[in-house]
């Protein structure tokens, strides 16, 4: 029976000392057709292990409804890694952070009465246990102790950065063991006292996460764990972007230098990320510090393999370092994937959102506004509709609180945007008689880190007209998971919210990037697949990655849901990304 074990400062596998050189690839951020390609390139770079989180919210979209297919087929991902000759480290959460929606927690948890996250709270624990009852038996045959590639599993994720509930942490650990997980267990935390105190468990290997200063970080770890292997479970060799910020990059030489210093110290390393991939659909997370900072659609992360899976300068710099310490086959040259500029595509047909509500939603009548979680909705948009009476000049429409961004329409006319944190709202003139008031709210991705973890989306409390709460609403949930029901007609309006559709022909399949110059903010669908959000006004990302497996030979369909306006209903498919 093979097993990864700890002997003094070494990891031992199959009786021999082994240094773990690992990298993160999240199966849920890469189309399955490309898993093998990315894993082969990882192996060719000299790595011996791939690490992945498990995104609970992918696998349990509704309470008790499980999904393990397509991009959710974690077992296939792990098997493929094994076939390629890589070990696998699994980090099954339940919380994963990862710039992923709600740190991987399912949005519907918010609607569970009495729930408290990431602690020994019965409603939370019951849900975690029910998920582990399904997940862990799937992983069990893939453990190295059963002849599979999984060598180790993590308990929670940087728990010391959040809480101090050892009973909870211990319950997770025991829950893994009870369900047959008999591989090496570990925790990972930031290299600080509070974190290492709160996030660790006796008898469970402690690892640390950092991007620089490996000597100081491992010294801190030594204070809590003597004579055990040094392992950096997340070496942040790049970084992610928020909308409205600059694009982050980290020089290859700098990352390679920190990596080599770790190797010199005899440490094992997991690159976070080795290949970042994409936050397809509405699955990006967000950070919060008094203001919401949603993460962009690309999760390129400036990592050794870029978003399209191509080897970067960093890949080769890292490979050069590894080759000094381990034997690797350098004859393998990872080829970039085929790219194609399919050119301009005219979006000749349209369906206005307000004209399409009955096709893609059915309204819920409610005295008060309700957040989407209370209506069984996880992601996307939600529209609140009511009537107001005028004439009233200079009235104040305010939202308490909007999560995250509202567009306000009076009689179908756009009045302005109210963003999260805005207390004043908008000043409007309400015309004589009854007028329809529409408030379209975008959930821009749930916070995945810190004390604000666990928020409702949509209108969380209420909408006020001056000092009065407004009641009697029709609420339309708009997860946009059924846009095939839209009825399009030939049209060329330039203002949204509107779905715009166009077709383009593919003779040869290749990766491509959609550029939306002149468009403002919205979502793109390719052949019905939600590619993710664009937001040109904010940047830095200006293109969205379309992997070839989302295309087919012949006619392909693009639908762009634009919230504001576009210069012309035309997009362009180009052969290079523009990440800022
Ligand atoms: C932490 C988390 C990861 C990720 C990184 C930043 O270390 O554990 O999930 O969020 O930060 O990318």
C-alpha cells in the first residue's frame, strides 16, 4: 500500500524520501476537454503533484441535488492526473476562498434558518456532513491507499484567518477519517501567530501560505511545528484582478528566485496557481473592505500556464530551477494551443429584457422586497417591479441595501445606478399618475474572504421613496440559465438592458477571445454557455476567453446581454487576450 508519510523533516512515499513539487489547477475553472493537456504540461515542467480545491457550490446547486458531470467531474480530473503520472492533493473545503463565489459555499445556505458559517453550528454542520456523505465516498477509491493518485487532503482552508472553533475543525477532520479518508491530512494558514493558533489541529500536519519571504515564513512555522517537513501550500507566484484595478503580474525571475530559496531549504511547494483558468458564468468571488471588489472573469493569475493553457516565461523559468534539483525530461516543448481570429460578428437580432420577462422568469408577488436566496435563486440578476404615483418632483429613491449594483428605471426609462454602499440613492421626478418603477439588481459575486462572508444578494432590506418604504412588488428572478427561451427579432437598438444575438461560422476549431469594444457592461453566452461578465468601463480585462471545445464546426451563436449601451451591435473574435 502506497502512502505519503512524514518522517522527520521529510515526506516519504513508497518508502523513499520525496519532495512535493505541486501546482494548483481547479477542474471547475477549465473545460474538461483541456484537463489532460494542462496536466501533461504540468508534468513536463517537472512537477510531481497537482492540487485542487473542491467547489461545493458546483456539486450541490440545490440542497440535496448533486452534480458531478462535465466541469464538475472531479473524479475524472483526478483519474486523468493519475494517468499522466501526477499525485493529487485535494482540498475539499467546505470553504475554499479561491476568489470563487462565496468561497465555494452554496448560496442557498443563506436561506437555512439559524445558520452560522464555518463553526460548529448544527444547520451548517448538518449540510457539510450531508455533502461529505456524497463527496468523500467518490474520492475514497482514488486515495493512494487504495491504489489511486490522492496523497493528501486538507482540513478547511486558512481557518485561522477566520475563526478559532476547534470543535468545528476537529469535526471536519474526524468526518474525513470516519468516511474512510486515510491519507495524510494537513491544514494551511498564513504564517502568523493568530492564524497558526486558530487554524491548526494537534496531530495534523501544518503548512503555510505566502508569496515571498520564505525564510521568515518557515521560521514562523517552526515555532508551531518542529522537525516536520516545510511545505508552502500556496506559493502565490502571481495574483488575481478585481474590476476597476490594474492587471497584476509578477516577474518570472522574482517568482523563480523565491521558489529556489524554498527548494534550497528542502521545502515542498504548491504553486498557487499553476494554471488559473476562468471564472466562467457568475462564479467569480469578491473581496470587501467597506466597498465591494468583485473579481474579474479571467483567473489567469499570471501563472506558469496562462488562461489559455499556454506556457509562459514563468513556466520555463520554473522548469529551469526544478531541473537543477530533480531529473526532468526537457525534450518536451509544450506547444501553445491553436488560436483563431474569427473576425467581426454582427449581432443582428435582439430581445429587450423588459419585453422578455415572461419568457425567462415568472414573477413572485411579495409585499416587501426579498433577496434572491429567499426565492431559491443563487446567481445572476433580479428585477423588482412596483408602481409609484405622482406628480412628485425631486423624490429620493434609495435602497437599503443593494447587493450589489442596481439600475433604476421609471416608466422604462433609465434613471441611474445605485451601487452597494450608496445611501443617498437617486433623485427623480415622478410624473402624473401611476408609473412603473423597475429596479434591476446584479449579484456581482459573493464575498469569498473575511468577516463579511455570508451575504444576501439583491435588495436585502427595502426600497424607500423619500422616508417611506415601498411595498407591493413583483419580483423576477433572472439567473439567466434558460436564455434559449428568449424570442429574438431583427433590431439594432443601442441601449440595454438587451440581449443581442449573432451567428458566426467556424471551419476550423481553435481557441479565440471575444472583444467587446464600445460595449459597456454585461454577460456573454457562447452556444448557450455562460462565458462570464465583461465590464469595459471598469477594466482591466477587455476580452473573454473562448476555449475551442465551446465551439463547433458550422454555425455558432453569440448572445451578449448588455446592461447599458453599445456603440454598435458588433463584437470581434480575436486571437489574443487583452487582460489589461
Ligand atoms: C488564500 C486562499 C486562496 C486564495 C489566495 C489568494 O491563500 O487560501 O484560496 O484566495 O489566498 O489568491
